[in-house]
C-alpha cells in the first residue's frame, strides 16, 4: 500500500508546474541582461555588479538555511 501512495505522490510532483513560470522569467531576464551587456559595454559593469550582489545574497541565504 505504501508503494502505491509513493507512486501517486511521484506522479503528482511530476505534473506540478507552479514554479515553471518563475524560472522562465528569470531566464529571460538573464538573456536580456547578457544582450544589453553585449550591445552597451558601459552597462556590462553595472550588470556584473548586480549579478554578484544577487549571488552573494543567495549564498548567504543558503548558508543560513542549512
């Protein structure tokens, strides 16, 4: 009986698409930032600083969660 519950739970998780939109928007924002950096070299330093701030924030959040 427990195997059947686990099987249906796995199927339910695979069908779940709630977080998919957020990932797609994040990828699009990344692509736009890379394109802007390629087109306007003066902006690339600002974009790099923003991504490094995001990276350090996520790293500190991940270490606090563990």
